[in-house]
């Protein structure tokens, strides 16, 4: 199937999942996770009607952005971001979804202030407390959200999570439900510099379950572009 056909199939599944959950399908946005896809393929996804593009690797963003790969759609950074590469991302993307530690939050804030902008971000949450993964714990996020006024160079727009790889369909619903509860809890408060509008969760294998549990944005790569060839080593 072509990229446009794949996008249409994902859209149909999104629509069905939202309606089954009693939600308006328009509440859920489709982000194309464009890692390891060249500018031409990204442009195909844009033309097919995805709502946003998301890059995992700074090097790919730097290569594809001058080629007009993302023109017409918001660009998000969704991968691990090293502090020494923050200056290549802040101000270049509409949203950094993967702010996963204090050191990175402070670096993004400092860079944005230097540029005279406010960078929209999400907190990445380690919702399953996996020791090999980064991310704030739910408790850390709850404690940090009231302090966002101390970081005028950023605006907290929501939360993102990558739950464990599930062995069978439905395994991750408990984690998605925990994320939704955390999102609602923070969003119910009136904190400076906080506007909880995005709950980014769900990927190619589990986006329907994420939608059922309240996701407002799914990040889909394989289901749009096909399997990635990880034998090709690339810089992060």
C-alpha cells in the first residue's frame, strides 16, 4: 500500500476507535513519526493529510527541514534530546514532546529566553517506571507543574509517554489510563505557564487503545511508512 493509502487506513481506524469510546474523532490528531524516512516520503505523508510530523533525531531534522519536508504541517521533536543539541531544536519546532528531565527543561528554557521566544513543550512521563527509560515520574510531574512560572522561556502544553512494548493487545490500557488521570489532574489546576491541551500517547501497535483511554495525539511511523531498516546506522 502507498503512504496515502496507509494514512487513510490509520484514519479509518482512528475514527472507529474514537466513536467506540464515545469521542469525537476530531479530538485526536495524527502525527507522522518520520524517523528514517527521507524528505520525499515525508512530503507524501504531509500531502496525505497527517496533522503533524515528528522527528526523533536531530540530525534528520537538520537535514530534512531545509528541503521543505514538513512544509504545511506543525513539526514536533519526539525523541531523546541531548542538552548539547538543544540549540538545533528550540525555535525550529512547534513542540518538543520529549522533555524528560530537569537538565533538559533548564537548557530549553535558557535557549528560548536567549532567542526571545517561548518554546512549547510536553513532559515525557516514565509511566511504567522502567529503569532503562528516561522521563519524569508522575509524582515529579505533579510537583513540577506548579513551578512552571519559574521557566518563562517554555510553556507546558501537556504530557507524552511511551509505555512498555505490549505482548498482546490491551496490555497498555492501564498505562494509558494512568496518563489520562495525570493529564486531567494537572489540567484541573490553574498554574502559570501551563496549558494542558495535548496528551500524546499511542503508536502503530497500540494507538486504538490509547484513543480509547483519552489520547489527543497518536504518533504513528510503521503503520504509515512501513517497517524501518535499522541496519542503517544514523546519528541521533
